[in-house]
C-alpha cells in the first residue's frame, strides 16, 4: 500500500497469499523494507464546526481538481504528526514511545490506511493486521462466530482459509460456547481475546499493536507472547505501542520516540527508552548532591533522636555526590541522640522516579536482626553496600528512625538522589530493573 499526499490516493501493492511464496519471502534474514514512512504529517482541527467546514472545503477542492494547501495550518488546526520518517524491515519489531497525545495512535491509523496523511509518503508492502483497538471492529449484534468470518475476510482471507483456521482462533481465544452468543454479551476481556486471536491467525506480514499486550490474565498474556515470537520467526514485522517500557524492551529491536507529533529520537531500543523515561519522569526534578544537612530541631519538636544529615560515601569513606551503579557505596544517616536508646532500627524505602515511583527497595535493619543501641551525642548509621545495585536513574527515599516496636523518632519523606552510570556497566543495563554484580564461569565436569 502506498499513499502519496500529492495524488491523495492509496495504492495497494500485491499481497502474497500463496503459503510457499510467503514462507520463502519472509525469511528472518531478509532485509526488505516493508514499511517506509517519509516526511509524514497529519493535522487536526480542535473546533468541530471549523473541522466540518474544512472537510467540505477540502472535498470541493478535490472535486474541481484543485490542490490543497496541506502543509499550511488553518485557524484552530494543529499538527498531530509533523515530518515523521522511519523504515521497518521484514522480521523487525519497532516500538513507538511517547506521552499521551504524542501521535502514536494517529501514526498507526495512517499506516493501516484508516486515515490519510496531509503530507508525506507511506509505502507498505504486504498484508497488514492492525490491532489498534481490540474488538473495536466487531459488530455487537453479531455472534463471535460471525464476527470472526467478517474480520478475517476484511483482512484478506477467503472463506475456505477462514474455515481452516476457525477452530484454532476459537481455541486460542478461550471463549468456549460463547462463540455463538452475540458479542454484546461478552466481557471486554473476551472481546479483546477474540480480536487478538483473529488478527494473529491471518498470517500478517505486518502487525500493528496498540496497547494490546495486556489482554487477559497472566497465563493468556504469556501465550500471546509465545505466539508473537512464533510469527516473528516466520518473518512478520511488528510496530508496537505500549506505555510500559519493559514491554518495548523485551520485544523491539529499535524504537521511535515521539513528542507532540515530532520525532525526538530513533535508534536502539534501550537508548530510546532511557531518554524517554528521563524526559517523562525525571526531567526538571531537583535531587540532592553530596552531604544534605537538615535544619536543627527545637527540643520541643524532637522525638529523642533527630536525623541531622544524609549522604553517600564511596569506597574510601569520602562523601560523594552520587553513587555509581556497580561501585561500592555507603548510605549514611547522621543522628543527634539526646539520651541513650536501645532497640533502635532504620528503615528506608526507595522508589524509582522513572518508573512512576515504583518501590524498588524496602530496607529495614530490624528484618536483618540489627537493632542498635545509640549513646547520647552525634552518631552515623551506615548501610554498607559492596555494590550499588540500583540502575542509573533518579530515586526518592523515605527514611524512618524507629524504636521497637512502633515509636518513630524522625522521618524524612522525600530524599531525592541520583545514581550515575559507571564505565563498567553495560548500556544494556536499561533493560534491567537493577544491577547484579556477577562472574561468568565455564567448568568442565
């Protein structure tokens, strides 16, 4: 399928339907470009009345053989996509990342032929199966059986081909006797499973996935993952939209980062996800550096022990600005003890700000059978880590100084710190949630 903004038409390339030809054409080693997006832009109008007027205006221009001013914004219009370009080759998986409103779904709709761009050129070679909204193409009045025939026919299969694959679709969707009930009686999960099963059984050359890998329970999602791996080995190419970076990292070879309709960055998946997470969750956030000295408390405000400073120390016990992944580090909590206390413990909860404040570590000296006896005066409690296993990112930490069982001396609710990359840590670290110091050994036995 080709769309040229100058002609305003989609042209369908021949779809390979013979199984022998398809198998030979779709070998994983094939470097053939199956999707080419070149300078594609798409604009929308925020005002409904103006949008209807512009639509009539554009249709009239087409009828009289005029040329639209597609590259110019009219009042109330905005660019949903602007000058987007990339290529997808046979057997590759490409991730689209970006915040809500970045233009990801609009781009998938253009590639699938549901809407056309205002400027630019798109070339698509092969059968496309768009899973942009699972179950959205189903007729709620028709049964599941009837919708399977309708949807797979739209995706290019003959009646004979659909009948050959029908049982496999129903088995994969796991909806049992409900196949002959109207789809309007299905739960959203049942409709989603049926939509996914229908799409992957048409043997597409290109699969467009928009937030669809969270279908069903964990067992069904695992089955979906295995099926996607199987059809990719046969040469199917993917474009995947997902707001969970782990899904993009586990499936995609490369990625395109969109922001406000424009390409910010494209390339290796781990580098794109790292930049996306930093921009989305960390950019502009202030974090502590070196030794953080806390205001001194009045005696009436003190609980008996006050936290006076926080810092990280390196291997030589010197205060450092930031710990480094894979390097030794001590997290230190300075305290002023007003009188002797026994059975004191330190609790630290660490959250990754790049992962929507997901809890990464919950440290508690009491869990490790370490209760402290603190004498009057100034003291420092250290958490000694032979290797900082946090990946490079920005973190927030809650710190509690407690006397067993439940008396809390002091709390720091939002200590923000940064963990930096070290030269010894591979860039693929972004694929992991934490760093594991390790050694690879081969033994003859």
